[in-house]
């Protein structure tokens, strides 16, 4: 009987260690934030062109209230969204890049509705992914997202630490760890390919997926006082190409934030297909809320469940083996 118990203990240890490994999509999603009018559009386009050259999908974080009047930029982004081969997914990056933690639950809910409605009128796609400006969020925002029909939320690991529910969270949390830019004392400058790749591998190993933050700032030359809107930073562009090349050669698939969710929940619905839409008038910088109230917005854009998910096939095999061997061992020792 002692031998049977010892064998059972070893098998249980193997079973537990198998469960401790999260499901792993072996995939990474890149999130390009701060898509907006008249702001470092050369960098925005350069990043999108680089991803297109690798046939790599990309999630665009669009600032809804600051998008639609820059006709050249708007047409470029709309064409990219409407080209299935580019694999563009759309996320909402706020109304005017406001700090949502300063808003009440009622104002957050109303502003989400306003933002989604406006963006959908531009691109005919309903955003279901939210990227909070400055990566700041609170419990009210998650409640507002649920009410507004959002199912994906992406902040940063620093401001949204684990654990993460990858079974049935309501709103899926996929924060970024890696970033192509580094915040310096005065500006955002480019990181290194080695650092980005290292962080991708670290997040894959620990969470089963990886997300990379990309912004237009690090792809423009810094003059010492501002970003030069007419000159891209070739060093950072080459770094991004090196990262995409390394990831591809390593067998890590490049996907979108929604692609990560679809790995964990393959039967989830996807947004409707996109078609061109007539450009409406631009809204004002004041968010109109229900009942005639308003929320003043800045002019400058700028649950703790088990993370392991459902038992995967290997876990189920181990569990079955434990049960079978337990019965055999007990029958031998009786």
C-alpha cells in the first residue's frame, strides 16, 4: 500500500506541474497606439507599411475624437482596414486620449458609446477592444466596457498585473510587456531588438501570449525640443524590422489582440466585415452626455481567477492516467 501511495504522489505531482503551465498560443500581438489626425502621420504610416511588408497583422488603437479630418491619413488607414490581407484589427484608444480614471462610471459609459458610434460611422466597424490612454484604468472602466459590449482590454503589465482569467472573464485582459519605445526624460526613443524579443519570450513563457506596444513617437527624429514630423528615425524602423524578422524565423506567430482571444476562446464572435463609409462631421472637444450634461475633455490627444485556462489535452491525459493507475495499484495491494 505504501508503494501505491508513493506512486500516486508522484503522478499527482506530474499532474500538478502540467496544470501549472498556462495554455500557450506561441503568438504575439503588436498594438500601434495613438492613431489620430495630423500627428506624426509619417511614423504611423511607416509602422503600418513595415508590418505590411512582413504580411504581419496589427492592432490599431484609434483615438476616435481625433480621427477623420486628416483626409490623407484617414483614407490610408481606411484602405488598410479594408484590405483583408493586412490583417488590421481596430481598438478604441479613447475619445481625445483622456485619463479615464478621472471620469465617473456614468461618464465612462456615455463616452464609450459616443466614441464607438463615431468611429463606427467612419470605418463601419464596431470597436470591441479598448486600449486605455496612458494605460490607466479602474474597476469602473471594466464595468463600462462590459456594458458597452467590449470583450478585450489591453493596458500594461505594470498597471494591470497578473493573474489573468483565460477561461471566461467577460472582458479579456491582454496587457503588453514589450515595447518598441522607451520613455526618456523628454521623449520616447527606440528600444533595441534584443530587449523587445527578450520581453516577448518572457511574456510567452509566463502568460502564454505576448503583446508589444508600438507608438509613432519612437519612429520620428527628436530635435531636442520636439519630434520632427517630416523625418522618420531609420534606426528604430530597422529595429522593428529586425524584431518582426526574428519573431517570424523563431516560429512565433504574429496576430492581433483578438487573435489571442480567439486562441483561448475559439468560438467567440468576430466584428463584422468592413466597407467604405461616408466621412461625417467632426465632433467637438466636449463630450455630450445623456440628459444634456457634458464632460470637459482635454484638447491634447496625447478578478483574480486562475490564469491556466481550461484543461488542455495533455492535462486530461495525465488526469486519466492518474485515475487508471490509482485503480490498478489499489487492486494489486488489496
